[in-house]
C-alpha cells in the first residue's frame, strides 16, 4: 500500500491537473460588481466565488483597470470613485464627486500613465427646491492622492455630445493627449483641454470612405497591445451606402489609424476581445430584429483581419469577455455567467453568482505579485 504522505501529494497533484484541464490559468481571477455594494472575486480555475470586496460609496456601475494593472478603479451610482488594491483585495481610497445638492454623473474616464490622475467627463445636476438645474458637460481632472477634482473645463459646445452607449476614453502613453471616441474621434491636450485634432469619420478618408461609429465595447481589453487600441468601426460605402463593419487599430502615441473593412454590419455587436497572443479575436453579434433576432459568436483571424467562424447560440447577455488564457468565453446575464469553450463554441457550464450584478466582467491574466 502506498504511504500516506505520498498519497496526499499524489492527490494534490491530480487535483491541480484537473483544475488546469478545465482550461483556465491557475490563479487567474475575474471581478464583477453587484447590487449588494461589493465586488465579487471569482477564481477561474475553480469556477467559483472566492472572495468579496465591500465598497464604501454605494452600488458599483463600472470597473476599470489601472495603467499599472495593480488596481481597479470602481465607479458607483452614488457619485463615488473607489480604488481597489488587487494584491490585498482591499479598498485603499474612496471619495465622492458630488457635494450637498450637487450630484455628478461620471460619464467616462481614463487614467494617466502614472495612475496619479483621472481625466473624466461629467454631467452635474443641482437639485433646487422646485427644479433640477442641469449643467453643461465638463472635463475634470481628478487627483487620486487628494481624492478630489483639481481642474474643471467646459466641454466644447460646438462638438457633439461626448456621452452615449459607444463613447470611450483613452489617454496616450505619454499622458499628453485624451482621446474621446464616438461618432468622431476627438483628441484633446491634457494640459489645457484644447482640441488639437478632430478626425471626422463621416467624411471620405484615406482609410475608408464613410468610416464612422466606434465601438470600444465594455472597458479596456487587458490583452490589447500597450499604447494601441483595437476596436470595431462601422462604415458605409459612398455609392449605395451599404453599412459594413471593420477592424481598426489606433496608435495612441502617433495619432494614426489603420482600418480594414471586414463585412456587412450587424444590428449590434459587442466589443472585440483578443486572446493573449493577439492572434484571435472574439465578439458577440446580434442580427435581425424582434422575433427574428438571433445571436452569434464571431471569431476573427487578427493577423488577416478576417471573420473565420460564426456560430449561432441561444443566449442572452449583458456582459461579454474572455478568460485570462483565451480558452473560455464568459457571457453574463443577471446573476448567471455562461461559460463557453472557445474551441467548440459550445456551452460547458453555467455559474450562478447568487447576486444581481451591476457591472461588466473584468478578467486579469494572473494574480498581482
């Protein structure tokens, strides 16, 4: 009979192999906010909740990874911003942007490369005795060390609204420029918030005529190349105006675009998510309307920028992302997370978080060291 210490070691080794066989990297974690005012921590290999991070300012509505990937910036519905340290799984700082009867809706932000500042767009509302006064949208600079707004600048009134479902915000690697992505791409100097360049996507461009409407998806893809942004753009040809979509890469440092048309546009499309080697991309597309609506996984060869596979599946979702190693697709709907295999695009398990979720899913490649 095998000695007991040897049996224990053998069982531990077999358990580790079983977890790795599930397709998730050991130690990889996923985060999601809930209605109970906390952040759930899900171990990908075990496919279960392993921790909860309580918040101080209210119900979370957004999770954003810091530039150094060691923290999460959490926004809440109650004007709050909280900083979560990933190593300790603790909130290290929190504050509110609102004060008294002045409430602030944070529409989007991006951290600077040193994680000292947040460049944000807000829409303040002041509650009076008989009415609500809605102020004009503003740029703000939030100093994280002080936990407060240190600079406020009116958003250019001649430009379209910076708010919307597909609006996105990025800061260049040198911290000098803030990008606002929507119908057009607006590039602002972070020193004075002067508009230094406007790329009008509705006009004929050397890239592709009629290119328009940027879809960055939900949050930043941690597998995207540093200093680059890979995203879907919609476009229409100048003759018969057929709507198509394509993949663009934006060099945030050089302010240049590289756009490749791919195919006919869908009614809706989730953001692009890349595998760690950036050779394959995944998204969820919505086609048809009402009773004819269907949902498909789309798989892309990123080197050729070509749609190589599409599979219809019966699913509903409010969040989409990939596992840390790119071998699983996570679809979130309420408290449920459906887990699909990227090799077969078939459902392998449904994980019940047992709490209503309020943010998208944020996956990190590995535990912070």
